[in-house]
C-alpha cells in the first residue's frame, strides 16, 4: 500500500511539470500545518503488452522512464525540504495508468493534490487525469492552480459551499478541520434558487419566507461545528442565485474553495454535479472536491 492505513497522508502527483511542482509546494504547506506526511507519487505509464514488438520496445523504454521519474521526484522532494525541513516526505515511483493509480491510492489518503495550469482566458486546462481523479477518488481531491499574489496558504478565509447534501456535509467537515490547522476563518455560502412556478404553488410574496428557510438550513448544517472548532470564525452567506455563480463571486476573497462532488437543492430536487466542474474550470484559487463516505468507492 502506498500510503499509511490511517488516512493521514497528503498525496501529490508528480509528473515533472511546473504545475505539479507548485501543487507539491502548496501541499507541503498544508501537510506541515496539519502535521501529516506528504507523499510524492510519480506514475510511470505502462504501455500495451499485447503486441510482441510493443513489449520489446517497452522493455527498453521502461527503465529510462523510471529513471526520469525518480529524478523528478527527488528534485521535488529537495524543493519541499528546503521550505519544510521537518516535514515527513515519502517518495514512490510506480507503474500503471496515472488516474487509476491515484484513485486506487485515494482509499488510504487524507487528500489527493493535483496541479493544473491557467489559460489566457483564466480557466483551468484540465486533463483527463485530473477530471477522472476528481470525479472518482475516495478522499477529497484538491486541484491547485497558480496564484501569483498568493502562491501558498495565507491568511485569507476558506470558502465552503453548503447545500444540505451528504457531499456538502463532508466539505464542511474538511473546511473546519483545515481552517483550524491554518488558523483562518470560513465563509460558509448557501445559494438557493426560486422554485419552478409550473410545479410549485409559490408566489413572489412568499420568497422572503423561502429565504428565511434557507438561512435556517445553513444554520442547521453548521450547528455543532462551532463547538468542535471554537477558534474558527465563520461568516454566513445566504444568497439567491445559481450555486456555481454565487461561489465564484465569493471565491475572489478566499484562498481555497471546498465543495461537494454532487450537490442538492432541496426546493427543486436537482443534482448539481456541474457546480464542482464549473469551479474546477473557473475558480481563481485551488478547489477541493469532497465526497460523502457512503458514496466513496
């Protein structure tokens, strides 16, 4: 098993790119604050053994690929130790398909961190590996993007989306735990939309009542967390609008966004998996996608 069985390791995929190295540095800061091991993982792609000629070619190529991967991971480890000399850094080079290996390892990890780059339009260039891991990992997945003004964890609050779904509950728990470790506050945002007037007997005059119900929902979902983490200051925001749009609006003031893999609006009964995908592509800061324990695997 690559990571410890106590689910306390932060795992970073290392592929030699600048994005992966930046993600590793960011993850090293998180690991240091939380006092957990940092696992640097490099996956050497396994080629197709079905063709004899291909197998011969692979037998010649794999040692070279492994040597290159080992060099990249040692360089990354050296960079991490320069900033965090006391950090427990563990290095692994394995063979396989990168997305599959990261998903497999997520069963025994605290957090998977992956790097991505920003385009000129300000959106993330998300490869198939990043999307596959974010959508299928058993532990939370952080997709890191470079922030020139704030490259590492800082004093800004964490932003967490709250909608009452099991995945959202998982995001809330991880947000409080991480905020306590970093010594920062939380902005808890609950976005709500108007019911479909064709299906609900609702008139505009009743919208203030619905808004009050949404504020109550947010209070209920946060109840108990303040007692468990009294040092974490919480700012509550209840706002009418599409979930992704509301979260992106407030993300400008946050250093990290945490959201469930799939959300649920109790008024209209719609799954909102597109919210997490929208955030992955457009958030100005790293995004952590969380999944409820019963939905993992």
